[in-house]
C-alpha cells in the first residue's frame, strides 16, 4: 500500500511539474502556441480543400484507376505541387520515372492566403491578450509558431504522398515548402502589426554599407536610408510593380487573342483528351488553374526569348519552329503560334507598354505636376531610378518564368515554358531602354513647362520690357499731344454772404443751423424718421 501511495505521489508530482513547465513556456512565448495552432489549421484547411476536389473528381469518374487511398495520395501530392515542389511520376509506359514540375500558379493562391490569414489572426489574438493584461508576444514568436505548425503538417503530408504514384521530390519539398511558409507568414505578421517601416537594424545596415559601391554609400545614414534615397527606392519599387503588371496583363491579352485565332485547334484538342463529362470538367479546371502560367508565357513570348515547347522547339516572334509533334494534345498548347508571323510582331507592344508605364511612374515622382524646377530630379537620377526599376522588374519576371515552366517528363518534355535566365534579362533590356528614353523626354517637357510658367509669374512680358527700355523722348515721339482748354481761375468768395439770409426774419431757428446743438439735431432726426399714422395718410 505504501508503494502504491509512493508511486501515485511520484506520478502526481511529475504531472504537476510537466504542467508547470508548459505553463512557463506558454507565458514566456505566448505567440508561439497560437501561431503553431494557426499554422497547422491553415495547412489542414488547404489539404482538405484539395482532398475534396480530388475526391469529387474521383467519384464522378466512370473509370477510377485506384481506390480512395490513391485519390488522397494524389490530393497530398497536388498540395505539395501548389507550393512549387516537383513531383515524380513512377508508373510510366517506359518504366523510367518522369518529373512533373509545372506549378499551376492559381493553386498557389490558396496556401499563401491561408498562411497570411493564419499569421495575421494569431498576431491580432495576441495583441488583444496583451490589452487584457496578458504577457507581451513578439512578432518573431508568432511568425515562428505559424511556420512551425505549417511545416509539421506539411512534412506529414509529404510522408503520406511518398507512398502514391506521384511522389514528391524531397529536395524540392525541403526548399519550396519552408520558403512559401516563411514568406506568407511574414507578410501576415507584418500586416497585423500595421506594416511598420522603421530604420534598418544595425547589422543589416553595416552589411548593406559594406556591399554597396563607394558612390552609393553616401545614401546610407546611421538611421537607414537617406530620405531622398528612400523616396527614390519607393518610386522604383512602385514603377517595377506597375511594369510587371503590364507585362503579365499584356501576356494574358496575347493568350486570349491567340486562343480565339486558333479556336478550332484548341477545341479539337479539348475533345480529343476525353469523351466523358467528368474528364472534360477536370481538363477545364486544369486549364483555369494554368491561366496565370499562360499569361507569363505570353509575356515571355512578347519579350522575345519565347517559350520552349520541347527539345529544339521554341515559339517566339523571332523563331520559325513550330510546336513539337510529341507534345500532348492540350487546349493551351494548341493556342501557341507555330511560326513567326506579322501578327506575332504585334506582341512587341507588350514590353514597350511596360517600359512606358515604368517611365510614367518614375516621372510622377521625378517631376510632379505643379512642382518647380528646383524640386525636379536631375536627368541622371531619373535614369538611375528607371534602371533600378527595370532590374527589379526583370528579377520578378525571371521568378515568375521559373515558376510558370518546368518539366512534364523526359526527353522532349524535359522543359516546357519560358527560360527564366532569358526572360529576366530581356525584361531588363526592354524596360530599361524604353523607360529611360520616355522618362527623359517627359521629365524634360515637364521641367520646361514648369519653368516657363514660373517665369511668366515672376517676370513682366516682353512688350513691357521693350516699353521700359525705350527713352522717354522716343516713347512720346510721333504722338500728338491733345490740346486742352485752360482751366478757369476760381472766383473769390463773397465776404457779405450769409448762409441763412434767405430765411424770413421771424422764422424759427433750424435744427440744422451751424449753431444748433447736438441734442436738437438728434431730436429732429428721430421726429423725421417716425412713421406717420395710417389715418392721417388715408
């Protein structure tokens, strides 16, 4: 009995110590627990959404290849593919594993939105707890909790998907899944804390100062970037974002126009893939998910490098090779122009429009409307901001091109889509050249107009200057002076004149006489202003 009591007390003490340890950990890092729960919930919701979609397609399929376990394996693999992780298809006709690396960019929206929302809600919950008297939660704890919870569920999903036909590549999963989780969670925490933009940390400032050339180090102060440099950097970021939006939007317009132009081929390929309505619905969903990828492909086509459609087949304005015969029938692939045509040269308008947009956004900060010549940036600074914006735009295009393309197999299908190291520099060249030329012209025109308006206000007109510069004799030469009649001399006053000599001798003195008192004048004024009786008026 004593042994049992001793064991019970020992177990109770262990449970008490463990609960106290968990309480201390929760008090030390209040945002870690809430963030971990939010991250795990975001990953679970994303996996559940993919599982529901795949299960609906599996149930509606008249020829299911596997049971519900296989469908769930495919759902987990697609969820990993949405994060950019490459998959490996094990069961092929040749027996050689084939990679699947094209990420449908529309599928990436759901995981990033769920992560962003989870991090923001976790930070807001901790902020409300701080207001109620709880301990303070740091943004790092919230971010670390969300990322940890998300990656724990993601690792379990990768282990589960490795037993299916579509197996994740562990190298790609180990890189892409943490990057997406860290970026989306960081954006959510930053949004929850009001998007702060304080000075750079000391260690980052030292590294930035050491990495910059000598001519750029003067723009970095002890408190971060100089106000002028900060304004120029913000203008470059805004201009680059607008340029990327124009490139992707123009690429989407090119894809839409090409789909209408090749509507017959796209329809035939759509009907050739499957004959049942469930299969056609799945193909339609896949086409919708690949619409952002097609927009990036269209932007790369307009930039010049084009898109790779198999080994030795490049579709672009300057190429004459058509799509390869080994490509699978797919509506979006059937809409790609086969050879260089005059219609394809119209795609050059997309990068030109992007360069003009970047120039316009830069000039809006370099020489704003209503400003003076002294407030405008110099030509060199304007060109430097446009160059920085073009580099940022090229980096964004290269990243999108890397995500939008990838392998769908081996040999001829080893790579489909744009090549990132070609699309990025092409975007830098187009946007940089067009942007510098347009920005220089618009900036000079605005500075000239603002200076002319300022001179009109500050200086007299040329006619006034000319009239002032002439001598007085020349100004009056040739003009006939008007002859005016002589002014008569005033008559002298009559010393015998009396102001009131026209009144009778027995007339009472007038209240307006010069000798009248002030009281008599005021009484006469009141009597004159009194209204008459209506009966007397009648």
